[in-house]
């Protein structure tokens, strides 16, 4: 395997850890509200003193000192806690659900972790598809022998101005529809509660306003649902000048007149990292859990860790992981163990931490499995906030640390927890765990001399280059094997990869003059149809000219041999005027493949097309346009 000189960089940035006295088993909370306020006052005083010294320094022109020639070694690290963490013998699925085709199943989202639903633009409840689009919610009957619009409603409540608001994500629990949005005008996350009855009619229940900063990520999702628990990760910048209470997580029901916020985070649920943080970078990393019931009320509670910004978060079956600190913006060099990985249990347990190096690419860089946390990190990565995941990653390494290594603020990763990985092309990294392998590559690399790599992450094996003649724009799971999708010139290429004792590319399918039209994970779905067979769907744009053809492409997988299964094509013509009032840009995309038993649907904007399988081929059965102006009011 060809080695990269950049491996030396990653070895440097992870080196220098040792062991020392045992640290506490978890992070320490503030003892009281007074203790929390005193801590903020100390940070404020420290910043004032730093500014005073800087003014003296620059006034005397004492700014010619040379930059240090070497990064100082970090303090010696404490030993791991002696107690063993409970091993999690749970199957973590990092692709489409592995269940067989089931018309009764409501699972139509390509989720990262089995049992953890993610906020999206389309969900299924019984015979109904529910779509969130451009500030409205739509219900569509799609069961038995029907395909018809049933009901629509604004994604915001009566009396609420949608100006400056984006309604991005939707989840369903029972007959409760939860819509997640962010209001720049009101400054926080909005949680709208709606009801769908047995006939598919939608009705409004309530809206809640949660204090938070903007949650947007070009790759990640803000909300998760486990059972009836709605889970948010929310970063909050702490205001040192003014009332710090205004920076703390709080919730209030929507009122036309300003209502009082109810604080949901006591100081005794705020935990300290021990990281020295500048006032401008001080961030409260909070995990808020709300119970979804059939009532109009929303009961929420929160835990938070106080530390620096720069974040990626990942939700496992029983914990939320948040990677903080260690920003490499503007080319700033990182120090070893400068970042911190937080593990925040979804139960009543206390948060734990591990000092770590580098930064993950996005949420797909994480996998908790068999008592370990695995994370792909880059020496120059900056997390997945906004569009940061699309930038430079730098040198790469795989962090694999046992859960027992987590502890208090002094717990540190060790050099043996990192494995340097080759990285000839460092921009636009895509990564995913499939079965026992980590696969990563670049969406900008053309293939050939810049291969995609497969790493057997659990057994310490070497990274295997996959000789694919295309870029890596998407990595998905097909059961225990992988599908890698990317561009080669003007064509879109699908490559299957067998993952057993080795990683072996098997077959490729080329869609001429096409690109994928959705980059988010939810834009893809794989429906298994036996141990080594299945169908997959992906939205594409094909052809040439000013207005290329939009379609959903379907392929059949038989023992990793990919073959054409057909297209469901959007109607030509200009988009309709829907008198949009909110969320008028599709930041989360507008096309999805949907599999319901032996039926396949293509959602493309305001069109929903149904296909059926006849004589081993896909045939369009019917289509509807559910745009607001085409429905009876």
C-alpha cells in the first residue's frame, strides 16, 4: 500500500500521551447556581486581564517575539478507570434497515443507527405518507389501491409569523407529528406539534420555542426520536456580558404576546470540562430530551457541558456523543489531546469525557459498537456545523477507544488508540461504517491514483485501497456489503463492494450523463429482498441543457451484481407557484425514494409517483401532484 507523507503529520498530532493517577468516573457538575455564576465571573475577569495585558504589550511594541518552534507536550495523562464498562451487544446498522420488505413497516428513512429515527422531510404512518415541504405539512393516502392528497396545513401555528423561519425536519410518534424549525427572527428552535387522525386529516396542537443557536448542518440532522423520546443537541453561546440566564436552555409555549421562558437546565446539570475557554468561544453543549405524548403539552429536560465550540454530534442507542474544541480554522495548528469527546447518557447517568486529538468529519465518522467508540478524525477537520464538513480534513487517523477509557475531565486518549490512515486526497471526505469495515474517500477525487479505502476497524488490519475509477460521493450499506457512488466525467457510477475477510469491488453500473441530485443520507434507500438481493433507489438529474430531467433511479442487486431496474421520471415543465411563505429553499432536498412492501414511490418536489414491479421490471402505475393550489380547500 502506498504511504502518504501526511501520515507523519497525524502521528505528530496524536503523540505524547501517558498515564498517571486515576481520574473520576464522570464529569463534575456545578454544586449550585452560585458556583456556576462564580465560574462565569472568573472567565470574564480573566478575559479583562488578558485584554489589559494585550493593550500594554502592543502599546510598548513588544510584538516581535518569534513563534514557538515546537508544540509543547501535554501534561501526563491519568490512568483509565479500573472499572470495566458494560459491553453493548447491540447491532448498530449504518445504512438502510436490514429488515425484509414489509408493507406494514413505517421505516422508510435511511438512518445511521437502528432504532434511532432522524428528522426528515417524509415519513410513513400506516396507509399515509406525510411530507414536510416549503413551510407546509401534507398527508397523502398511499395504501391499498389509492394515491391521493388528503390534507395539508401550515407547519407553523395560527398567529405565528413564518418570516425568518425554516421548518426543516419532521418526526412521528404515534399520531403526533413533530416539526422542527429554526427562527432567525425569534432566535431559537421551534417545535411544532400536530395531529393526524385515522382518516389522514391534519390538525394543529401547539408550538414550543426552545432557546438555541442555529442547528443547521449540510450533513447532520438536528433531531432524533427513540421510542417516544424526542432528542435534540443544541449548542448555546454563553453571554458573559448581560444576564447569563438568557443563554441557558429554556422552553415556552408559543403566545402571540411574549411569554416567559421556563428554564429546563439547573446549574447542577451543567458539567465542567476543565478546558480553558475564551469568553467569545464559551459554549453550552446541551442535550434536550422531550417526552412525546398525545397531550398538547411538551415536557423537556436538559443536561449540558460547558466548554469550547466546534462540534459534531452522534446519537447511539443509549447515549449522545459530542466532539468539542480543537478548531483548526484559519490553519491554526492543533495540540495533542486538545479536543474532548463527550458521552452523554440518555438515561439518568452523568456525562463522561475523553481528551482526544483532531476532529471528526461528520456524524458518519462515529460508531459505538461492542464496548468501543470508533471515530475517523482529521488533523484539519472542523466538524459538521453549517458546511464545514465539505472542507479540508488534513491527515486522517482512526480513533478506537474502549468505553471504559471515558471518565472525568482528566481522562485522556492514548497513542495506542489511534491508527494513522492514508489520505492522498483530503477535501470533501465521505465516510461510513458498513459491517466490520470503515470506508472513506473523497467526492472530489477522480479515482485511479486517489483511491477509496476500506479499513477493518476492529481487528487492526491495514487500510485496503479500492481501485474505483470514479469519485466517492456516497457510501451506503447493502446488508453487510457496501455500495459506493460517484462521478466519472459526465457519468454517475454505482460500484458494489463485497466485505468479508477482504474488501473486494465486484461490479459497476454506469448511468450516462447523470449526477445524483441529493447528497444527504436520506436521499438513498436500500430494500433487502433476501440474504444477497435487494433494490435501491437514488434521485438523479440526467441529460443536458438548461433544465435536466429529474428522476429516481432504481437498481437491482443480486449477489452484488448491479442491474438496471428502471426510472420514475418527474413531469417536465417549470415549478408551480405555491405562494410559499416559509422554508422556500430546499436545504434538506426535495426528492426521496420510498419503498413500501412491493410498491415503490418517487417523491420529487410536489410530485409523488408510484411504481409497481411487473415481469421483473418497474412500471409507473400512477402519479399525483399535491401542490397547494391543486388541492381542494
